[in-house]
C-alpha cells in the first residue's frame, strides 16, 4: 500500500470496525481498516437478535458489511495484524506484523476480546455452538432443553434467573464449593434449579453439539446445552501500550461517545462493553464514526 497517512486508523474489521468505517466513508474521511481476519465468533453457526440479519451466519453478515463499506472510496483495507502503536505529533503511528507503518490523526480500537478457555476437554470445540455465553444471542434456539450453567456465585445466579424463562430443566455446575447466599439458595430451590458442586473434566460432544458432561469423580450427566461464564483478556496489547484505562472487569473504559481515557483514541465493540452482541457492536461503531467525524470537522473548519 503506497499511502501510509490517513485521517483515521481502525484496528479490527469486524462489525464494530466496519460500522465505524461506513460512517467515516460516508463523510469522505481517509480511513484505513487493519484486520487480521480472525473474529471471536468465527465458530458460531448463526447470529441472532440483530434486526434484518436474525439467523444469518457471522461470516454472511461480515461479507455483506465489507462489500457495502468497500463501495466508499476513502476507505482502504489492510490485511494483517497491528502489533504496536505509539503517539506522535500528528496523532498515532501503528505498526503491523509485516513491518508496515501507518499514521493517523484519530485511532479506533475495534480489537475485540479473547475468551480464555477453561481446562475442560471438549469445551472449546463446543464454544459458541452448544456451550454459549448469552441468552439473548442463543437462548431462543436452545429453549426447552436440558441446560447446564457452568458458573458460580453471582454470575451463575444471574444466568439462572434469565435462563429460567427459557427452560424448566436447569442445573448449575459450580466446579467446586457453591458460592451463594441464603436468599439465592432459597430462590434457586424455589425454581427447582439443581446445583452440582463436582469439578468438570470433559464435555462429550458430536460436531460441537454437547451430549454429556463428565465430572472428575468419573460420574456424568447428559445435557443438551450449556451456558458458561468464562474470563477474557483484551485481544490486543495496543490499548494498554497507548495508556488506555481499563475497567475493573477488563474492558477498555469509554464514555457514551466511545472515547477512551486517551485523547484521540476511541474503542467500540466487545473490547469496551459487557453487552456482547453484533447489534451492540454495530451501534457503538456507528457512534464512534460520527463523533470522530465531528472532531475532525471542528479541528479543520
């Protein structure tokens, strides 16, 4: 790519990044999207709860989005991994794994997060298919099934309350001593939600479809699906490298305009919100693009 200077660099070309790019493209902003092509939901068979695209595959939505964004001539794409960033007099410098360096006045972090898989055989193969994180994204499709919740404490209780509206067969697998207060235990019992404190050793499955959960004591129980609350980390080290503050949960801290704690840097999508969905990612990217365009306008007008 001959041109190395842009008004905006977007790191990450999934839903949030593409949404930002479309908004900027429609305002004729010279924008570069750097994307390594490895979205976190690439294993998920279908995306839901996104108006006009309910039931489409993540890949289908991404392809439609990229085709539409590509029509805007001021948007350029770079296939590669952004590996480091630094501040400069002009704004920001971003280096890639291929050795290229790009500069921009504004920076958008649409870098996503990385799920940290537990040490359970078969878990990662089922993740996003029959072991899921969100009732809003997947709950309707697995309603009325025998359901496990792989979590403990407040997170398990919260998931159980949401899932209780979708199925009457719920078992919480705490993988150790349960961590609920008296009121929570009373409510779980009231709704016939069982608790198993045994540690999980493996998930038996076929083509990503959960069939049985095996415990470390050798016992097992059949389930059709499971919700799991697992830890994550930022997918890129660049936010930390540039001084962006994180929340106590590990998300990039942003305000209602998607601004980070560092001037000129914006974050959108999964890296900056607990509300992890395609629709939220698109919305936050749209906001980022509009606010950035306004800032560039005010700086030059």
